[in-house]
C-alpha cells in the first residue's frame, strides 16, 4: 500500500481528495459559463449579448450613480399603453420595458413606476419611431404622477424623455432631456 496521503488502499477517496472535491463544487456554483453573465439585479445567469450587457450597465449605473436600490428595480415589465383611438375607443397595446424603477419601498406596480428603460437591438435606428415607442410607454406608466422619466437606447444612442401633463388640457407632454 502506498502512503496514505497519496492513495487510499481501499480505492476510495482520501480526506485530501474529498476536500478538493468540496472546493471544486463550491467553485462550480460561482462559475460563470462562457457566453453568459450574472445579472446584477436578479443574480440569474443570462446569455451575454450586446442588449444584455447594455441593460447590465444601466442597472449598475442606476444603482451606483443614482443611488437606486436594487430592490426598487425590476426587469422585463409589461406596460399597457394607449396607442391611438378607433371608433371612439382607445386602442391599447402591451409594451415590454427592459428595466423599470419604482418609487423607493413601494410595491412594483405601474402606478409606482418612476423610470423606464427600453433597450433595443444594436443597429436599431434612433428615429421618430423609437422615440414614439418611448413616449407611448411613458404615457402608460404612473398616470397619477406629475412626472416620469424614460430612456431608449440601442447601446450607442441614448434618448431621454420626461412626461408631464399640460396644465390646461391634461394631455401628456414629452420633454427631451440629456439625462435622468
């Protein structure tokens, strides 16, 4: 029989080997596979692509630079928006918001949403259609709030908007901003 540290005579694992396996198992649970990343908000493994990387950047930026608690953010929120009128009734569509920010400590529902981030695929044009989509979403969130803020990005271009209501007519008004 060889020395105990090198091999167990019964063919099983030695204490040193068992400790090594435990360390490897612990490392595997923290392992991020190639082509994936860990979401800063949810801790879930996500496929790494330009859209996801842009979203992660905004999660980190809102948390670090704007002091938004991670618990006040949520990914992939559906918002019902009015897209026009037909035959005297409002036409509605559900839009996806990649990142929603809610008033601190409030329940995550549309009435408490204060910021919306839309992340488009790289190469998507930052045209009037993109801006209209952002304004549509801003018109659908927190209708009782005087102001809400939004961002549309394709990873390269940024478009910021603020929604307020016209004092006389009550219609939503959108103001271009350079930042939140």
